[in-house]
């Protein structure tokens, strides 16, 4: 039977698109409120918070940010060994719903239980839904990368809307209502996933249950598979540097925007928090044109392997930090000590050009290279690495408090440049080690 498609992609992609859009809506909505809720005084008569200090709140935020992604390893193992990706997504979704509603109850025990449930839930859902996207495409299907870009746009629609809707309700009406909204968002995601199940029959099932592939579950890895795992692990190490740079946006760059950037545009001062939505906004704006550009670049016969795109992304990331250094310089020579806003807008834009050359590409790449029986584990390991990148980002931010922004931004620019150059040199070797999987762009 011919598979039904929309825009040339399997219908299942759109089920995963909307499920993940709602999951991210719930995730980023909760994240937008977390620090604000923690630091608001308990003595406030309107919408009191938990009365933590900023340092305590940021520390919990950092630990939570690392844990949710780190748990991806266990989410991946659970899917490969016991659940299969589809069931892992369902169980993860239920845990997320319970977690958000636990946060909606005003009690410290419920607060910590909620966070724990969210860490486990996201750990189960996030890597496994990403692996399922890859499962929709046959080996060598040129649409795979574009499918991941579409999926990534869905992620960012959720991320873009969440702070405006959930954040606003939480901050201006009631925190707990905000957390409940995040819970309802995930319920919608679950409904889409369960009702759209008929388009996902052939993906995300436990290997042992699928008869044609049953021998794969017990076979040891071949030489080719081992080589491909090496390529993946190497690229993961590199990806840490990218996320450590990218995640400056929520920390150091945000403080910089607040204190050292002239945010007046036509007489209106842009709130610092709006910068938090810039990434997602740019992804939705340029996600499709970027995917098209890379496709065209490849069709012109130019090198367009995943490793090459990642290398290009790292160089672009380096340029984005050069732009930030320009801002720091401008601020230092300005009488008021403020930099013009265009540096920041430009830097965020380049962040996203780099992100789109690395993040969805990496997801797609993993589903091409990972041995079938470790497919979910490899995806989980990737998310764990992004969690470490988050942690490194926080440490760099702390370093900047003593050494200054110029020092931190230049270290990041140099690190991105070096990794980019290294990757350019490794393209050929890593493609060889990928044994053809890499050509399937
Ligand atoms: N922003 C993307 C998302 O929310 C990527 C996150 C990541 O890979 N750590 O899915």
C-alpha cells in the first residue's frame, strides 16, 4: 500500500511534529517561569513565590537543565531494551503531565516530586520521539534531513509561544495556573500522539517484537557499525562546544542585554526577556529557507555531508561571538557604556544559522549512523551531551563574572573556530569511517 504523505513527507511526521510542539510548549513554558517563581518573595500578597535567592534559583535551574537532558541516556536504554520508542514516548508524556500538575500544587514536596517527574518524563520522551522521526524514512531517502528540519520548526513554534502564553499567565495571574497550563499543553500532545497512532504503526516498536529484524537484537556489532559509532561519539564531543556557546543566550548574553545594550527602538525599550524568544523566532523564520539552501548547495555538487554542515555551523558560531566582541568594544568606548542593539540581533541570527546547520542535522545523522539495536541509546547520549554543554555554558558565564565578557566571548569564539577547522580537516576521514551512511544526505 502506498504511504500517505503531506508535502511529500509521511503523515506520521506531522503527528510527531505536533506532539513535540506541545511537549516543548509545556517544557519551555515551565522553564520560562521557574526562576521567576523561585525568586519571588513568599511575603508578596499577590502571586507569592518561593523566596529563594537568585544564586539558589540559578543553581537549581542549571541542575534541572542538565538533568532533563542527561536522563535521555536512561530514556534511550529503556526504549532499546524494554519499551520501544513509541511506548517510551507515551510513558514519558504521562510523567510530564503528572509532573506539571504536581508543580501546580503549592507544596515543597510536590515541587520536588514535580521536577523529578519532569526529568524522567522528558528523558523518556525527547530522545525517543526524535529517533522515531528517523524511522519514518527509508535508508538513503534524501528527504530525511528536510523532515528533521520540519520537526525542528515544530519544536520552535512550541518554544516561541510558551513564554508568551504560559509565562504571562504564570507571572501576571498565578504561577500554579501557569504550571497547569503547561500540563494541559502536554495532554494535547498526548492526544495527538495516541489518536495519530495509525500513522506510526511501523515505527518505534521494540526490536524483538518486529519479526523481520529479530536477529538484529542479538547480533554483536559489525566492524562497520563500530566505526560508525566512533564517528558519532567524536561528533558528540564537538557538539558540546556548540551547546556551551549557544546556551550563553539564556545566561550571560541575557545579562549583557539587560545591562550593557541600548534596547531603545523608536523610543520603546525592548524588555530583556524578549531576547529569550529570539532564537525560536529566527528558527521558525529561516528554518525552511535554510534547509532549502543546503539542499541546493548539495545539488550543485558541493560537499554537503552532515560533518561539513556541522563544521560550517561552528565557523558561523565563531563569527556570532566576534559580533558580540564588537558589542563589548562599542560599549567600552560609548559614554553611557552601552552597545547598539544591532550587534546582539545579528549575533542571535548567526546563532540560529549555526544551530540549523548543526542541531537538526545531528539528529538526522544519528538516525543514519546508529546501529539499530542502540538507536535510542545513541540519541539519548546526544541529548546528554547537550546537557553537559548547558552546564559548561553556565560555568563560562560564571567565569565571565570575574574575567569580564570580552574574555569569555573570545574564548568561545576561538573554541568554535578551532573545532570548526578541525572538523573541516576530518570531513574526509569521518566520511570514510561512516561507510557510506554519510552519503545518504
Ligand atoms: N532547542 C532544541 C529543543 O528544545 C534543542 C535542545 C537540545 O538539543 N538540547 O529541542
